C-alpha cells in the first residue's frame, strides 16, 4: 500500500477463539486503496457472520468504485464524507436484509475502518470495535465505544475499575443494520512515519490489557503478521471466549518519493533561488 507521502504495510487476522464454533467477525485490508476494516457481527443463527461480511464487502465495494473513478490525477472526494456515505449504504443494505422471513431478524455488526490518503488517515467506527495508534512506543485509543457500559462509566453509574466485571460490557448502543439510519463516528488524524494503527474487535480488547497490546505491537512492529498472531494467541491464552480479529497498518516514509521531491526542490533552488522552499 502507498499514499502520496507514505508507504504502508498492512495485515489482518480473524479467528473464532477457543469457545465459539462460528466466527462472526470479519476483517480486510485493501492494499491498492489503503483501507483497513474490521467488523464484529451479532444476531445468532449465522446471521452475525452474514452481517459482518456484508458490512465489509459493501463498504469496500463503495469506496473502491468511487476512488477508482478518480485514479487518473483527478482530485478525489473528501475522505470523511465518502467514508460516511459508504457506511450508511452498508447499514441500509444490512437493515433491509434483516427481515423476519430471512431468519436474520435483528442481525447487525460493529465496524471500525481506517482509510489512508496523502498525509492523513480517515477513521470511522460504529459500536465497540476499536482503533488504536502506537506512536513513539505509546499506545493510544482513538475511538469511543458505543456501549451501555461506556455510557454508565461516563455518567458515574459504575466505576471504571469495576467495568471488567459488569454484565453490560457487551451491550452495544449502536450497530450497523439495527435501524434504518446510523450515526458514524468520524475523525481525521495526521500521519507520522513509524505510526502503527491497530483495529480490533472486543475479542481482543476485552481479553488483553492495553499495556500488553502496547508491548507486543511496539516490539513486533517490523513483523506485522507475527504481531497479529501474538495478539490473538494472548487473547486465547486469557480465555478466548470470543472471536478475535485484528488489522494492523504500519506507516513508513516513502524514501523514493522523498528523494524525488528533494531532487526537484534542489533543482528549483538552482533555477529560482529563494523560491523552491516556499
């Protein structure tokens, strides 16, 4: 994967864990367009895996189709509105498919997505799947869970230290497919060389402490497949009672592009002194 300013390394992994027979999670990375996405389906009777796969397929399909039309040097549409529209369309499709006659009534899915473009990344999420960023050895949570537990913590109904024992930890307040419309949380972040973005479902974040996630990702950031497998293994070692899904994206300086830009700048400096660095 490559943006205008950076090259990207990316990997995704999804497995059922130690307890569940069916994996209702899904994940994908698109190396051509710089997109990573994870989803955690819900609904039972195999409806959850249908919802999560629908969400990823619809969102990626919409983004690819739109971006493909702007590949010939034409300015692309703004990343955040484009991402929001793609997720809204996926929500409508899942909601329409979740009718009682299909046996999929009530199916839905969380979604966390990162779309890398230029020197920025557009982040979007619905539900309690998360996006973290490792920068300079420090892991930071960039998203806010759409969950009853998180609402209770913010309102002071439950103390943060008691959250691990709460029966409400898996009750999401938003998901794709549950209602005709959905509120998508959107934000944009500036990239730095060396950043590592982690997208994950709660099968990882519930079972692995953030300090352990930080240690694994920081130690193994030069080998993303190994980092992903270590994260999943630790979640399994800690119980593995849920599906476990991660996507990792590492941001690296585009040395070839930087060299070309530097050569052009030096040439312009000789031809037009004082103007090349403006």
